[in-house]
């Protein structure tokens, strides 16, 4: 019994994987925005995707991204995003990469 694997099949699979990985920044951006708290809409409106970098460009971005936490001044962060935005987005990216690599 022999096994034959053609380079064309490998190349085709790699191209498919690369297309999906190339779309990942846009998918991650959508996920990041979806977990960004919305009160006035400013945080979501000021979040941008620049190449493969998500930029949250507003003064309280770090507070929101830390998630809900206690400080010496009391509770900080948003109840809508208790884990912030980066951690859930990182989990989404890891899960999505696993899906892409396991797809046939």
C-alpha cells in the first residue's frame, strides 16, 4: 500500500489557511468592539483597526480594558465588560486559529 500526496494539495491547503489567517485581524476587531462596553457609544466609535492592530483611542480605554476591579477609590471599570476587551479577544483569536488549523 502506498500513500500519494501531491504538492498541489498541500499548496491549496496552505493558501486556504493563509486566506483565513489574513481575515483574522478583521474578525478580532469585530470581536473586540462587540465586547467593548456601550454607554454613550464613544468607546466603540473610537476603536479602530489599523493594519493588524486594534487601537482603542479614548482616555479611559485602559480602565475599561482592565475589566471590573477594585481600587482604593472603589470599583472601577464596566460591569458590561468585567474581563475587559483584550482578554476575551485573545481567547477568541486562539479559538479561531484552532478552528482554522483543524479545518479540512
